[in-house]
C-alpha cells in the first residue's frame, strides 16, 4: 500500500508540476520578468524621490527588500548569490522546483484521501484540491498577498511564521467544519479560520517600492488564478490515480 501511495503522488505531482510550469510561462513569469526590470534600478534612476517621499510621509522605517536586484549585492561578483541564468536554465530550474513541490503536495493529498477511507475519483479529487488551494494559497493571501520582486515587505521570519500558523489553522478549521460529526465543531472550525486574520499578518512599515502598483496587483491576481488551476489539476490527477490504484 505504501508503494501505491508513493506511486500516485509521484505521477500526479509530475503531471501537475509540468502543467503549472507551462501555465506560469504565460501568466506569472512575464510579470516577474517585467518587475525585475524595476527591481534592479537604484533609487536615483527612479527620479531620486523614493526616499524623500517616505521621509515626508513619516515612513522612514520602511525597508525595501530586493530579492534579486543588483542593489542588494556588492561590486565583487564572488559575493553575489548564485541564481540561474535567464532563459532555458531558469525555466528548467523553475520546472524542477514546481515538480518537486507538486509531488510533496500530492503526497499529502494522497495520504489524507487514504486515511479518510472513502472512495474517491477525479471529481472528488478536485474538491480536495481546492481545499488545498484554500489552505496553502487563498487564506494566507488575505494577509500576505503574493509579492513581485522589489516589493516592500515585512521581516521574512515573521512572515514565514504567520504563513505556517495560517495554513495549519485553516486546514484544521476546514477539517472541523466539513469532516466532523459534532454540531459544535463547525463553529470551532470557523473560529480557527478567523484566528490568524484576527491576529494579523506582519506588514511592512511603509507601502510602495520600485514596482508599479498596477503590475503588483496583476501579479496577485495571476498568482492566485494559477495556484487555483494547479490545485484543481493536482486534486483531479490524485483522485483519478487513487481510484485507478484502488487506494480506497
């Protein structure tokens, strides 16, 4: 049985990872590449008004995180963090990352379907997949929307901790709301769903950045739509293969 679980996860993750890599080529990747043209520009090239504007608004505590921009690196090339070259190399590494991530998520979906112990097919798998989308992408995006390179953001560790808290509570809340028989449990589940948003996600001290807000907004929409398509496909593939391999 363990071998069949891993086989389902491997095949479903491979298919979903490759599919989302193709989809990203037409949705989020062009936006990221466009945003990176702003990310690498120093403040002076933007008219020299960025820091002055922050100071005038009392927002000097803001910090601009440039994950890949040249401004974050010294002049010594050896001190720069390695990253894949644009073009085929970057596409291959992105696709590999997508496949490995998809296999991991498919393993979780397959294990949950198996522990549930009820027959599942592709259509039911889509429902499981959309639950995964709600846990991993949708609920965290309410507090921490997807960010393009060069966007202003809070400290990384705090964001990661809040994301984990939100994902765990969302998964637990959905489980209590839809998988429990006790009448009080849906109410407890709803409270779990709301808790991370009541606590609030860490936010940057200032709004803005080098990337135009229209581009950032487009990236949020494209990222969530792409994630929804990925999870729907992953759930369908996992459910279909689970039925074919007779896991339940």
